[in-house]
């Protein structure tokens, strides 16, 4: 299989990378290994999106409840490369349950190691859940943390109370909520911000200087409010997917 992907790597002019998450599908098109386009798609519209660019290979990070087997059937006719913990990576994994480590987290660490090699990197992905993933300057992935995301917190307050409304995220100023709506938004938004700053404090106190990398669909709510310098990128995961494919070719 390694020799096959090595051969395929040499032939690749167009690569599609798919980030299939819990609530949405994002894709990226690489032409000659350069990111040229990013798109969102419904799972049922993927075939049309992929066929429109005729890729040599489709790289997939899948953390949804759709099995890799079902995806293989849906995307039949394409050469598929699934990111799994059993592949080779440009970093060491020191994690007690690598089989349960999400493909998205693996890809983000690969991107961090590629972008900032031999440095301490904390990757914060703000999506359905918020994941914190840390790789040290020895390129060893140590693990991190997982907490509820922005929408999950808002939905939980509505679902587990009798009268609190179901809110959509929106930015607010300050931290004193002057209505029930603003109090809920303040609790969630400022709570997450304090959580992020608190985790960065903890990692810096133990490991010294670190790069803070923020990404994910709800990254824009917090990127300009974190008290530390950060590297922000909405497309960071795709660069990690390409790096893993390259490393296994």
C-alpha cells in the first residue's frame, strides 16, 4: 500500500481533502499541492463536488457517525485515503488510547508540526466541541482536552431548563448581561474565552513558550479576544491532511 501511494503521489495534480465533522462537511482542493479552493457541502452533494474537479486522490478525515465503509460506497470510483491512527505521522503519539483519537485532531497536530517544527504547539479547534491538542518541541503529541463547543453549551441550557430560550451564537460587548439572552451569551462566550486563556496559562507555566494555533468553525468569535498572540487559520486541518498523505507516500 505504501508503494502504491508513493506512485500515486507522483501523479497527483489535483487532490481533494474532506473534513467530515459532526455537523458539517468542509472540503479543500489542492492543485499541484497548493490550496486553491475551499468549499462546504452536504454529505449527499459530495459526489457532485468531487467529480467536478476530477481528483487523483481524496483524503478523508471522518469523525461523523457515517462509517468509512459507507463513505467508500458513496464515493465509489475515487481513490480514497482515510486518515487513521495506524498511519505513519511526522510526530510521535504518546496517548493512552490512540485508537480513539479523532482523525481531525491528528490532522491538526500534523499541520502544527509542519508549520512550526520542533516547537511547543497548542492547537485549539473551536467547533461542535472545543479540542485542545499539545505537541512539544520534541514533536511528541502528549494529548490535550475536550470541552463542549459554543452551540452545544447554548443548546444544553435550553434543553435542560424549562424556560431558557434556544439561542444562536452572536457576538456581544462586555461581560455583564443586561437581559436573559445577553446573560446566556455572556456566560457562554466569556466562559469559553476564560477557558481558552486559562488553558494557555497552564501550558505556558509547564512548558514555557508555546505557539497558540486557533482554528474551527467558531474560531472567529474568539480569535481577536484571546490575550496571547495567536496563529489563526480556518483551513489549518487541510494542510495537515496533505502533510499526512505526503508522509505516507
